[in-house]
C-alpha cells in the first residue's frame, strides 16, 4: 500500500469514526428529556469556536494542508501528505460517557488536568476525547501513514489534545 493510499484510507477512517461517534439513533415518537436531564436545552459551548480554524491554528507550521469540514457538524480533518491525518470534532451534545459507551476499550486519562479518555480506533489511529462539560467534548483523532497500529498515533493525539485544551471553554 502506498503512502498516498494510506492517507486516503486514513481520511476515510476519520470520516467513518466521526460519523459514528457523533450520531445517535432516531426513534419515532414524541421527544422527552432523558431521566434526570433538564428540560431546558443546553447552550452550545462551542458556538464561538470553528473546528477548522482551531485545527489550522494548532497545525500551523507543521506541513498540514488546511483543514476541511465535509459535514454540517463542527468538525475538521487535515492531512500532512505522506505522514498523518488529524481531525477535531467539537461536540456540544455528547460527553465522555457517550465516548466510553462507543469505545469499550477506552481508558481514562487527563489532558492538562481536565478529564479525558483515549481509545485506539478499530480501523486504525487513536482518539482522545477531552471533557468540556457533562454533555460536551472535544474529540481529537490521529492516524499515521506508517500504519493503522502505530502506537505513535496515541502519543501524537494526546500531544494535540494538550495544545487544544487551553483553547476550550
């Protein structure tokens, strides 16, 4: 497999991971708040942050192409040709509990003192979810062109999350 095909595969994996990490099932009927949930909608903690602007700022000077958002969600993916793909999703609805439910092997960690979780992704790469609120998180994903099982992906994802954390609400 060539490096370019690995990078294309990494971009596809990131799209799949964000699509499955951010979606919930749709159920017909009348919506009701979950037990224990407030009936008042929570404000979007990320209303003033654009994932692509933040990711481009964090990637500045490192050889990454400008980030691209290919969905309506506040998420972004950037590629460093022949080396890596990193992504950032700012999710105002799902917190660490939802991340843990979708990633059985997730482990608790800390990013600059903030609760976080880390998990290897099934198709390669590593994700780090940083708590922003009970029902909000910033999700960083790193995939390396060296291969889907390269442990450096988690080292790099955690380093990116550490640079991101001071910018979070």
